């Protein structure tokens, strides 16, 4: 009997060179792609994120058909759609009667766990293949991590540079340093020329998906329109070309900056395309390096961008698979507060949070400093339960998948893993936000005032956070100077900070 394989393609596997298609045969095998309501609602994903993925999935299915593949595409409104990925796989197996089921490994532990039971459930062989779009396999990362007291990204990143040869001169990093991050912390000025990311008009397929989301997900967070994301590899590549030409030269200097009304600055807004499979991460890095080699982009911008992909992106995926399934429950600081309602509305007098959350609501995007030092910093200082923060980040951003979002949120942003990812909590008072943005000029609160009702809430919350978590954080060597400053304060000043924080948090609740 000839082999008949059913190949399941997930919504973030929209890559013609995906490993599951690499072992398939157009003559005998069948592709299955499913719009499953369970996958769109296990957290209440942003409307724009659902539009992006469903439209990209439909475009990918059409491209596969044009390339000669037999594709079963189950739309959300198909009357026979059960709403569950597992059930739809079962239904396809009954219809097609394959000998084997082939899948590229999923990005989320819950799906991996589910799929590992499919062979027994369906009574056929299930091949779960490595996702070769990543440069470091789970096994390789686990081997790198074994026996290390600290799993610092910087050392992993150096290994990835050597492995890929990116920005290397033999065994030596180009420029004589591995990392140029110290050059990438300039605040932006409002008179800068700020390019906009490449946008695309919705075609007929995307307009159908917009109508679908308007009908089926009307109560989800965020604005679906105006919709400007690319939904095909060709469009994603045009967005990459535009970033390299217009924004890459300024990306390094201003990657940590924030400006009122300027949502993108010099950021690429390419992560949603890379994470869904419309762009290949190594190819992106090679094209960025070519821009440096041609003299178009400086080394600090080039290195900073490449580090985010072959360093941080690969590293957090490795951490995720190394530490799941228990990682999601980590709460080293025992934070228990519910996520404030304004995270869903943007209605707050704090200008920085209002700006970041309103942007998130409208664009399904905010850049990494807005996520880390505004929404994330506030949640940590206020003692919000890290699992609540994680579920918010997973829901609201178009580039968010649990493998990349969870370590960034629990580890980097909330310090809930006790320092596995970050060597210290990324906590700051209002001074950091004032230094790196113009938000404070538009705020009801006074960033220069330390305590009292008119003071920037970040100021009192910062010291209250340190005092509240003294037993966990005081021994951290990177916080020694901070705690010495706290200890030198007179009791009245300490009390004023604590009381101001308490009054604010009581109102927040």
C-alpha cells in the first residue's frame, strides 16, 4: 500500500520550506489547515492579530494549491468545523484515511502535549518533526544549558554568532566587541525624520476575514481596522526592504526611545512576519548584514538587530522548552494583584501607560521598551500577578506566541522566575521614562515630585517595590547600591514613599 500522509500546518508555520512539507509528496499526500475557534479564544486574542493570521493562512493555502498541493482548508464558519484542532485532525483522518500524520513541532507546550497523545487517540503513526526555521534546536539548547549555574543570553548569543558566522571575522567579532548595546540608548527628539513601516491595502481575502472577525470576535480586545499588515511572504519581504532602506540606519541609536504619537520610530515591525513564518529569520539577518557591509547601516544598528533574532529570540525559545510546563506558574515575588482594568481600555491619567496601551489597542504592537519599561515595569512595581500579565501580553500583540512571550513576560519583565533570565528586575522610577521619552510632558502627574497625590506613581512604587521584596532582592549583587541608598534615607522619607505607594495602590484596586 502506498504511503498517504496527512500534513497539518499550523497558523504560525506559513513557510513553504517548513519541515513537514519537506517530507511530503504532492502526488499522494494532503495538507490540512484549520481555523479553530479554540486557538483564537484560549486567550482573547487581539482582533488585528486574528485578522492577520487567518488572512495569512488563507493566502498560504492558495499559494500551496497553485504549487500543486492538495489542501483541505477548514474555515471558521464551515458548518462542519468542530472548533477544536484535535477534532478537526480526527475528522480529516476519517475522510482521507492516511497512513501517517506529519506535523512540524508546535510553538506552544499545550499543543505539543496534546499532539503527543494523537498516535494512540487516532491509531496511526504521528511524526512530530523539528522546526528547522530555528537555528538552535531544543536538544542543542538543553545541552548548552546543562551544568551552567547561570543561563545568560550574552554567552548563548556569542555561540550563535560563531555558529552562523554573522558579523564575524574568522573567530573574532567584527568591530572587536560582541555587543554594542551601550551605543543604542539615545532619547529621540521630536524633530527627527521618522519613517513609517510599510503598509498594505487589504485585498478581497483580507476583507472577508475582517468581516468574519467583526462578526465572530466582536467582543475581543483591540481595533481590527485600519488593517495594514502584510499577509504574504511577498508583502513581508517588501516590509523588510522598506525597513532596511529607511529605518535600519537609525534603529540602533534610538531603539530604546519613546515619543508621544510616534508608534514605530526606527523599529522594524517585522517580528509578526518572522514568528508566523512569512520571513525566514536567518535570511533577514543576512540581508541586515549586507546593509552593513555596503555601508548603508552602522555596526551598532546591525549588531543590535541581529542580536534580537539569533540571540534573544533563540534564547527565550530555549528557556521556554527547557522550563515548561511549570514555568508559567513561576511567581518568585509572590505578586497577587489583579491586572488593572485600564490595561484593557487605556483610560488612565498616567501618560506613558495611556500611550502604550492605546497604541497596543489600535495597532496590536508596541516596541520592546514600551512593553518592558512601561506596561511591564508598572505591573511589576504594582505587584500584579505575573500569570495575569502573561495572558495580557499573549492576547494583545500580533507577534505574541507563548514560546517567545512567556519568558519575556515572566522572566524579563516581571522577574517572576527569580532571576533565571534577568540578572536583576527591570524596575525603574519615573526618571527612566522621563529620560527616554517625552511622555512626562503630557502627564497629569509630576515626574519630579517624589511623593504625594501629584507625584508620578512610578516614583513611590519603585521604592515600595524594593522595600516590599527586601527578603528576596536584597542579596542581588546588582541591587546592592540601590538598597544602600534606601538604607541611608531617614525613616520619615521611607515612610512617605511607602504611604504614597499604599494610597495609590488602594485607589488602583
